[in-house]
């Protein structure tokens, strides 16, 4: 049983300010308590801010990609020794994989964790209508424990009074009214906010402002009391652990260009016997010595393409190791770097590794969404015919791919979409735009480590 106090910070719609409020709550509470942050859904940026705010590594909770029992276990592993868990939602409270069900939504996670919900409403262009929104969210799913509202972007004392009266008239307490504050704006770009790791000083200042706003305008005692109403949570037993496959070292690219990783993926690799060795393709001159595998995550290689191309010693080191059979798993930005070149947002083309044929070109549209993929051939992670769930999130296209390219996956259609082939799987290389969470199928981590063990035996 898990008794950690917990609450979900949700919103009526994206852009309401829930990330700011959630980050401010974590930072404010962390001054007195041990706070564990979580993010619902496939997000890499918000967890970085949570980690900076709370001083503990934030984790993702995704009930579409990951089996529910494993979501509960992931939550318990991270939160068992915390004083409080704060879970930031995704999009609007009920938004998920489609319009027919709650799958993948904040509401689904809140009910799975039996966590009370605090709703953030952007009241900047409304007054009494705030009560209708709060009532609608509470009534839409009576099983959800919606227990309070924080009003954001409040214009004046009178405005605060009106929205408070409207919301409390439908039986929900208003926990605070946060005014419009320029300091609570953070710049965005094509894949969302700037990451906390690439602008630590600015992110720290932003979180300080958010925490100060929360302390001044939100009743933290009420928030704490709401979190403490969460009942003891039954956590499914951990599966019998697999013996470590072997002891290997996996080089993990981690810097401003490669920053999109699920922290839990590293834990699955460690459980399988791997030691992640972090390095920077931007700043280092070569791969770390004595590694038996390579993990190239997503991020912003298009913003740093010129610097990556200019670091010729690192590019030679990577290409030489991959050509020698180093097991290599690349996701999204990692795939882009494996292609022949990246054409950036300004239309400039920069040579890359050329492991995967074709080019990565930035385009003016976003490819975004959950994906169910079926392996069309054996690869580092999957056997032919196996299926797993993941997601895509990129503004680039992979162009000039040969017709006979050894694709990794078949993406199963959703709605009116057509089936299509995706990714690249050849030898010890697996590359794809699809991001995978190893909790969806822990065998993926074991297979990656097994390939590294076999490579280590040959060199």
C-alpha cells in the first residue's frame, strides 16, 4: 500500500497555465517538503522543469503507451519516499488518444492513482462562465474527484471576486487567483518551451517567480489538505525480476541537442545490466571509451546541426563505431543525425553521419500523435510481428529514402490514416521517428542489452 499524499494539476484546455502553476506548486512546496513531480503523457520538456523545481527527477505517467499496472508501479517507485506527489496533467482534463474514451487522459491517470484533482482555469476572458466550466468538468465524470480550482490570469480584485463567486456557487472551493504576470511567460519555439537544461538560469528565475506567485496567491494549506485526502493506494506486485543480461556500458547522447529521454528507460536498461554513460556530441571529441552500445535520443539536432557537423572528430568516432557493429538505437532527433544531412529551419544543409539513407528536412507542419507499431523485421528491440505503442513529435520529414529501405515498423492506422512503413532497421542499427517507453515492453531493454553483450564478446 502507498500512502503518499498526491494531487493532479489539470486544466480545462491547453494553454491555461497548468505547467506554470504545477511548477510553482512544486517549487513552493519543495522549500518545506520532499516533492516528487510527474507528467501525464509523452512529454519531455515539462519534466525538466519539475526536476529543477523539486530537486528530484520527474517521471512520465502514460496510460495509453504503458499497461496500467506498470503505471502504478512506476508511480510507486518514484513517490514512495516523497512527502507529496504533484502530477501535472496533459492538454485538457479529459483529452486523450481520441474523442470517444478517456484513454491516455489526465482524468484516467487521476482515477487510476485515486488522486484528487485541482483544476486550473484561464479566466482572462470570462467571469461567471468560469463557474460553468468548473461545473461541467466536475459533472462530466462524477467518478473523478475534482476538489478545487485555481484561477489563472486574473485581471483585478473585482475579477477575482466574480470568478470566485461563480465557481463557489457550484460547490467547488477556489484555492487561489493568480494575476497576469509577465514574469510567468516563458518563450516557446517549434517543439514547445525551451528546455530547462539548456537555459538553467532563466528556468530557475521563471520557477522562482512561479513559486512566489503561488505562495502569494494560492492557499498552500488547502492544497496540502486536498493532497492528503488521497486514500492508500494498492500497488500491483513487482514482476519477478529478470536476471541481468550482462554487464555492459551504453553511451547515451545527452546535451542541448539530445535531451528527449524517459528517465525510466535508463532504469530498465540498468535493471538489464547496462550502465548508461552520458556524453555530449556537441562538446566531446569522441565516444566514451569502452562502451558496448549507443543510444541517440530525441531533441533539437536541427538547432545545433552546424555545430554537430563541425565537430568532425566526434562524427568520425560515431560513424566508425556504428560501422564496426556498435548496437545503436536512435529516436527522432537521433534518426535525423543518422541520415545523410539535416536541412535546418533557415534552409541550410549540414552533413550528418550517413548511416541511414536519405535526408532530414525541416518542414512547416507538425507530425504528432500516438502510434501503434508492428515490427516488420527483427531489430535491437523487437522481433518481427511484435507490436508496441509509442508516439511521434517532429517538424522534420525524412526524404529521399530508397524504395527498398529496410523499414523497422509498420504503423497501424488510426481513424482514416493509411498503413505506412517507418524507421530503419539494418544490422545492429534501429532508428525511427517513433519514441518508445520501455515500460510498454520491458523486454526491449533486455534485448538492447543482449545485443551489447554479444558485441562486447566480439571486440
